[in-house]
């Protein structure tokens, strides 16, 4: 049985009151091959509450947890700006886990992610990133649809995220790169409003995919009104909309009406709604990898697969409003 520690004792770690079954601790509890042995948080009261909830030991320092017991898997669920330093600290520690399961965003730029990759390779540790849609059957199916050009070429992607470019915009950027196996070239930032009490922004940005030249528009909203996370894909032969955190899927086929005009008509979507728990899928996959040592199992979800995501986030974040990166 693999021994697990969780760093950071907040909502995604296990204390969410909304989606508790999709948290790290709950999914480790439900996986027969894992046992949560430690939680770590600077706030000792929070760590103790977490430990009482999940029947594990609490610590306020990472080194103390490693000194107490060997750890096979460690989840990093701390605030976004701390991910790089905490991951680096674990990689440099005398005792290390077999695998790190890191919440997004990984870090702030390409320099940092390459540093983590180099350290991880030296220590022989794999880092898996919780970009949840990479663990989703729906998005794996959509990736294959795009690859096969089943609906013709992909012409445009529109997406909307909420509450921060690095915090949730990273899901939009990473999902696009995962689905298309392409690179993003930004062309213009429409707005980049800094969020209150954190070093992140809500960014609205235009761009395109490098190989296919499909257009791309990512827009943001504040969760002070309500949360939105949507995708819209325009293919040659149809439009596909995935709305409200994958709760709704709409598919419109391109047809010719009696006036010989091309219009969109609602059709039955090939992608199906499902109740899958991506966090459970991720932890099962991690255990499968540790059982077999087969790197193919994690090739789409390890840190090496996310370099272009971090690079695109960093470039977009540092662009000024109405600055164009298009070549003259």
C-alpha cells in the first residue's frame, strides 16, 4: 500500500463542502492501494482539523513528515504562488517520495518549470499535474475527434474562465494544448485586470494555433457574480459547446436550408455526459504507474507535457493591453 502525504489542508485537499468526493483526501481514502498517513500545513489548527477528519498525523513542516514515516506519494495543495518553492523543497529534501501530485498552476514561467524538470529527473521522481481535463474520458474522446478531423478542420475555439489567469485560465490554455497537440501564438490582449489580494489577473486575449491557424479567444469573468467555465469549438461541419463545467454539451450540425443557406441545426452530440470523477481517475492512474513503472501511463499528465502550457500562460500574462505580438 502506498503511503500518502498532503501538503496544504484547504478545500481541494479534502475540506471542500461542495465537491468533497473530488478532493485529494477523499479519493485517496477510496483507493484501495493508498493510505493517507500525513497532512502538512503551516496553520497547525487547520492541519489538526484535517488530521482529525482523515485519521492521519498532522505536521507543520514537510521535513518533519518525512522524518516520521516514508512517503510514496505527496500531493501539493497549497496556494498557487507557493507551488514552485514547495515542489523544489521536496525535490531537494534528503528523503523524497516516489511521485509528486501537484495542483495547478505549476509555476510562473518556463525557467521555473524547466528547473523542476531537471531536479525531478536527477532525483528520479515523477511529477504529475492535476490538469483535471487530461484525466477526462470526454476530453480524450474530443482529442481523437480533432485528430481524425471527424467534423472537418477546427476553425476557432472560444472559452471562458473565471477568477484568475494562472488560477483557472491555466485550465483553458492547457486543455486547448492537450486537445490540439499544437502551440499557441498570442496576438492581442483586450484586458488584463489585476485581481484583488493576489498577484494574478483576469485576462481576455486573442491568439491562434501555430500549425492549424485556428483562431482562439479566451475571455474571463469575476466569480463575484458567478462562476463560468465554458468551451466552444467551431469545426468546418459543426459547432460543439461544452458548458458550465461540463454539465451541458450541445452539438449543432451544419446543414443547407431550402434557401440554399448554410445554417446550424441542433443534433445529437457524439460526446456523452458522464459522472466520472477525474480526481479518482488521476489517483488510480498514479497507482497503476507505481505498480508497473510504465511511463506511457503518465506521458500526457506529467510535468514534461506542461512546458508549453506554462510558457503560453507566462507570455500572455506579461503582455500589455492592446499589445500585439503579430509579426509585421
